[in-house]
C-alpha cells in the first residue's frame, strides 16, 4: 500500500499526499475596457509557464455539451476562455475539482491531470496553448488505478 492510499497505515498517521488538482489556479488576465471593446493581452513570458509549440481552440459547442475526457503524459496545456463561460472538471487519483472560467481567465493544466470542459454559454470559445505538437500517443483516456 502507498502513503496516498486512504486505507494505508500512513493515512492513519495523518500522512497525505496532495492532489495535483490542488495546484490548479485560475489566472485573471489583464483586460483593458473602453467603449470600442475589450483588449486582453497574453504575455507568454509572464503568464504561460512553458514554451508554446501549438495552439488550438474549441468553438461552436452546444450549450451544456462536454469536451475533453483525457489527460496527457507529457503535454502541458494553458486553457484560455476567449469568450463566454465554461467549467473545467479536473481529476486525478486523489481528488476532483470544478473550476469555472469566464472570458479573460486562464488555467495551466499539467500532465497527468484528466479534464473535461463543459460549455455553459452560447458562443463560448476556449483556446489552448500547448508545449508539445499533437501526439496521439501522449493521450491518456483512463486513470490507472494500479
């Protein structure tokens, strides 16, 4: 048994291992509002904790629909809510968290954290920056409970 197993002897002594989801923090990007609209700059060197190699976005998702449902072995992701609002549900072997993002907010998702994205409003756009190219072998679709 491992120290992170709640049935292990270590747990009885109060030893616990933090969940990777505990480290997820919503980042409020700067917004410059004026009558002509809103400008939201993203200075990569200030906000994105890795070198960006790829970007994609998800749009035209019907309200309430869910995307994602996987983790990555090595790929870091920086999800930015460009418009609308959604919920990212993040989970690992130890914990599950629901994190709401609205326009102008971002979330750094580390490898090994499974996520789903629920689109809560019409017109929601989620842009994702990645540190790796698209690699099908990097995807994890089931949590290893072993």
